[in-house]
C-alpha cells in the first residue's frame, strides 16, 4: 500500500523535471554590448541585429511620431509584415515618404492626423518629409524581431533570443563592421561589441 504513493511521487517529480527542462529550453538568451563609431556623429544611426532567425512572427503595430521637427524615434526596428502608424504632433503640416525599397509617399497631413504603412519587404527605409527636407529618420525592417538600435552611448541589448548559432550584424547609415558568429544559450547573456568605420 505504501509503494503506490512513492511511485506517484517519483512520477510527479519526473514530470516536474521535464517541465523545468522544457522551460529552460524555451527561455531565450540575451546579446548586449556597445558600438563605437568613427566618426562618432553617425553613432545614433546604428542597429545591431540577427540576420536570420527561423520562426513566424505575428504582425505588430508601431507608432512613429513627428514632433519638434524630428522623427521620433530617430531609428525604429520592425519586422516584415508590421505596420507603422505615422503621427504628427507638430503644429505644422508634414509629409512622410521614402524612396527606399518598395518606396511610398503617404501625402501631407496636419497636426493630430495620422497615416499608416505596412512593410512587406526587409531593408532600411529612410523617412523624409518633402515639406521639411532637414527631417530624417529610419525604419529598419528585419526578417525577425531580434534587433536593437543603439542609444546615445552606443549601447544595445537584444533579449529573448532562442538558443542557437547566428550571424550578428550591424547596420549603420554610413559606416560598416564585419558580422560575428554568435552562440546563444538559454538564460545566458552574451557580450559582443563592434567598431563601425568607413
């Protein structure tokens, strides 16, 4: 009679161990580091990203504002199939267009109006305003969501990366750096830095 609870307990512990192992496999890793730019004036126009990560990624919606005569954020990362909602919180009429990739022109819109665009091809799309040529921003459209613009100090962080081996790459509007092969482990943090230059 006492053997049955012991057998049940062993089964429960075995199932718990399998579940824990499954969670460990499902848990992603993190890649972080710093990018140095020469010349440094182009630093903030940098994205660190993984080139190819197998999987399907449900489409998402993002907001890119025009405020203070700037595109905010200056660099946005999205995935193929995502939609960007372009806002206007300036008291001026703005226009949004891009000559890159599939190219688009969303026309002119007033304060508090908005336009949307869904990206169907990967690439980097410069965001321009035909009314205010000094305005410039970028939308980086990747195959997967594992991408990060750098901050003002060049730091980046990519979280939740599935365990595996990948090509870690850098996009910069003017500068270049070679790819790196990285091995990401579940629950671990990998530190990788880059120097981008002409």
